[in-house]
C-alpha cells in the first residue's frame, strides 16, 4: 500500500461517486436478501481448500527473491521482474491465459535535498532544515533557489485553492504550505499559478519531513520539498514578524525504466461479466514487502490455483465458471498506482463496462492487525464517501461472510491509497479488505482483535522489517477465506449486484 502522498480522484470523479452513493444504500435496503446470497458450491469448496499454509509458500518465494536481489522487489528492479515471472509461470502451468503488460516508469535518484534558512527581519536564525525532496520534483538551478518565503493560507484545505495564495504575494518567492486534504500535485500547481518559484510543504503531524511524490517527472512543475511540522511552524511564526529568506537546493535525476503487470484470466466464463481481482506485486525499495503486498499477491495466487483445481480452465459441462475471472498483479503501486492506472487507461469503454466488479487485497497479514473492509456504502460517514453503485453489496457480502465466521470487522474509507482507485474513478464497483498499515491501533480495537494498543498495525510498514518473520498468519488465513468466498461467489453469481 502506498503512503499517503497524494490522492488521485478528480473532482468529476468525486461528483460521480457522490451520485452513486445515493443509489447504493437504497439498493441494499430494498433487497437485503440479495446482499447476502446463499453460499454456492464453488465458494464453499474454495474456502475449504485455500489455506494460509498453502499460500505461505508464495510468501516464502517472494522473500527468497528479495534476498537474492538487494533486499527488495520494487518496480523496475530485478526483484520485481523475478516476482512477476514466478506468478506468470505458475499460472501458465495451471492453465490460465496469462500475459504481461509492460509500461514505462521513472526512478528518482536524489543527489541533493537541502533547505537553508538565511534569516531575516522575522528574527529566524540561519540554519539548515531536515529536508526531503519530492519524488520526481524539478531540480533547482546549480547553487539553489534563494528567495523570500510566502505563506499559503492555512484552513481546512491548506494551499489547495487559488484563494489560499494572496494575489501578487507569491511572485518570485518560495511558497510555504501546510500538508493536508488535497494532493501534492494540486498544492504545487496552485503555488506555481500564483507565481511561486518553489514550494516547501511542512508536515501536519509527527517529527519527520513530508515525503511527497508526483507520479512522473512531467508532474514536477517547480522545485518541491518537504520539512517537519516543527520547522514549518517556526518558519510561519518568524515570517509573520517579517521577511524570511531561504535557499532551496534540490538535485534529482530521473531514470526511465520498464516494468510490467501480470494479468491472468479463466479460459471460460462470460467475457461481458468479468470478475476482476487485484493486488500489487511491487515492494518499496526499503524492504522485501512481504506484508505490503506479498500477502495480497500470495493470497490471489493461491485462490487462482485452487480455482483452477476446481476445473475453471477445463472443458466440460459444469466445470467452467459462469463469469470470466481475471486476476491482476499490479506493478508500481508504490509509485502512485501506476500499474492499475495504466491498465484501466488502456481499456475501451466497452471493456470497462464488461468488468462487473473489482476486488482489491492490499496488506492482509499485518502483525498487529485489524480486520478492515472497504466501506462501499459510506455507512461510516467518513472520508471520500461511497463507492460506485454495487460497492455497498460487495461490502455486505464480505461483512456477511465474516459475521458467519464470527470474525469482528470494521469499515475502511476508500481513501485512494490502493489500486481500487482507477476502477472506482471509472464507475466500477469495488470492495476488498486490508489489515492496516502505519495507523495506530486504538484500545477499543485491541480489545476486539487482540494485539497492542498504541502501536502501528504494521510497525514494519515500508521498512526493511517487512519480512516473512513479521506477519500474522491468523489474519492472513481469514482474508484468504474472504478472497476465496468472494471469487467463488461472483464467478458463478452476480445477482446481488443486479447483474
């Protein structure tokens, strides 16, 4: 799962989702029986056959690959290429129609990231600040940019709109903006439109600098970097008293690479009723990514193999699935959902309509887990709102299954951090589960799920410690059952979605 760097849902997409949110709960209320269809034979058999023990072998393989390739499986690296080949070849042997989908990405290599406060009438002493260059930022000229700071308005959406930048006050200056609400791209564009020659974003919490990212070098309009909350507050206070000048020095090389998605689908089933299931295969460069997201990738692979054993790729009456099932292992999710975005962008309008739903599984074995289910009907009334029509029914299916198993669960917002994003932006209903990333477990959650209150759901998130030794196999097993049940149900019956 990618870090909270920037959200990618456009304003038109949000409007469409808001309209869908009105319809989805009504459908659920009008047809409660359809929201919890009787467990079919295929779903039941898949749940019985899919086990954490079986899927663990794939996690072990991903760990082995990372160990042999510099400790990671990041997009564009040999570790990811080997992971993709393992998934591809395993599914090919199982009889699936398997293909690679290649696309270009860029690697950012930062050579210099420095912010120096030069002092000024505000009384701020000269000093160097901890700085993190945004991924795919534009570099500064040699010697850096030296200019006065201009403060963007801090409100509920700081630095997100043109109104946050006083007319004429930012021309030739470096904008100081607080993190929050909108994307880093949107903050940068608004600052540049106001005449700023650079932008510094300070954090809204914690003690580390903001680590922002753009999707590609093309999005880097002006030099952009992040600093800590404390440094941002100090600069804001000083600039309120008088002019404060800084020198921003950023030097970053952008190297073009090629990476690939792996797409596998059943040979049978209706091609105009496609059940799409996805997980990202890439890790961050800092670690092997066994929970994030070897867990989701291994879970999909094991379910796909058991589905093949049930006859999904064999000829004969009663063997093939009623609907085509398409499994996808995305690359470059950690760089901004690039693999899933590339896939959806290549689809024709008819091909998008042919996708009945999308199921996403990203981080399903967190060591201090909570059982999250994507809030398709927005019953939690937080964040981004409901998913497209049908998402409520997907959530109900998963919740109903967990209830039957006596497993506690709770909602999770469609916050745009994983590969469901491009699908819901195109009106495709979505759902899925995850067990938590860097968020902190509450005492109430610890009472429900066990584990440690006040600690992250995954203390090894995006780190070298995300290894085979640091996963929760019980959470993994529960979510494997969720995948198996959902795939088995929708492969044979889309009735609960009104299709």
